């Protein structure tokens, strides 16, 4: 754990040193549907593009060989099974969602997420059944990357992480913070059940990937520059999430969710 803390400190220092150069990426627009020609692309700071493209190729191949086939197999499961798995995974991330909502000053949402977790974890049989939705307690998404953004932290430069996929320096910092603070993973580790952590992460990646098989394939097949399309889509999606808008933007999922959902 000490090594993780040292890594986080170094990452934050590194992030701050580049944050002064991140202003342009904070002014991006999300109105365009054309990822290749949008002026939005011109404002993304990607100084490591050559390295990022190499990692992107690796991730793309891995997606085609491993994740997409797994997602297609998952889609063949009975609908109630898929729903139960998805509900269970979403329920596990609610404690950190509530923490981030609190840190962002969303007291009401934090209370609702806490209530949703308690209801689904008990009446909903460990979250397998989404009972809380019937009580008007909606599922919301907040993470440390969004929290840092609301605190005024800029994007930093764009990164493509091996297996974890598209990110930026701020969201990568948020990912590390999630790794260090997730109470569910910490509990599993303390109970000697560390095997559950990668299983949870993989299950989330497959569940999420199964929801956008056709959309990702269309983006992959129809884009003049697939790398640029994913990069633009990632930034548009993150901006919509940070601003809590309802923009219907395709999320180019990483192979492993950076939110550890």
C-alpha cells in the first residue's frame, strides 16, 4: 500500500506540472457528431500521440480477440442473468459514487446513492435485484476524475493506457484514487479474497462491452481514423459526465473499466 501511496503522490505532482498546459482541453465542444472533422479534435492535448497510437493498436487487437468475443458470449445468457449481474456490479460501486457526490457538494444525491446501496444490498439480495429504482432512487455515476474536474483540475494530456483504454492525466489520477479507496476491494483483500477484485473488474468490462457491441463496431468500421474517433468520443463523453448532462454519446469503453465498477 505504501508503494501505491508513493505512486499516487508522484502522479499528482506530475499532473500538476502539466496542468498549466491543459486549459485548451477544458474548452472543448460536444455538439458535433463528426469526430474526424470537428474543431473539438483540434483542442485535445495529445503530445504522446505516437505512443498512444501504439498502445491503442494493442488494445484494439485485445478487444477483438478477447473482450468482444466474451461480450458476445455473455449476451447469450438469459436476460434475467445478465440483468442480475449488471445490477450486482452497479451496486458495488455505489459507496464510492456516494463519496464523490459528497465531495462535489451533491448532498442529496449522496444520500440517495447511500439509500440505494442499502436497499438493494438487503431487500435486493446483495444488489442482484434493483428494488431501489422502484422507490425513485436512481442510479447515478460519479468518480474521482469527475470530482477533480469539479474542483477545477484540468484534463492534462490524453493517455491511452494498456488494457484500461482512453484516459487523461486527471482521470488516470482518479483511477489510482479509486484503486486505493474502494471499500469493496479493500474488504475483499482484508478477507483474503483478493481473487474477487480482478473477477469483478473483468465482469464489469464484459457487461459494459456487451451493451455497445454494434456501436463500437460501427465506429471502428466507419471511422477514417478510429484512434481519433475514440479520442474525441472519450472527451465528449467525459465532458457530458462532468457537466451531468444527458448527451447520448457513444462511450468507447476501455478493456477494463477505469472506474473498477
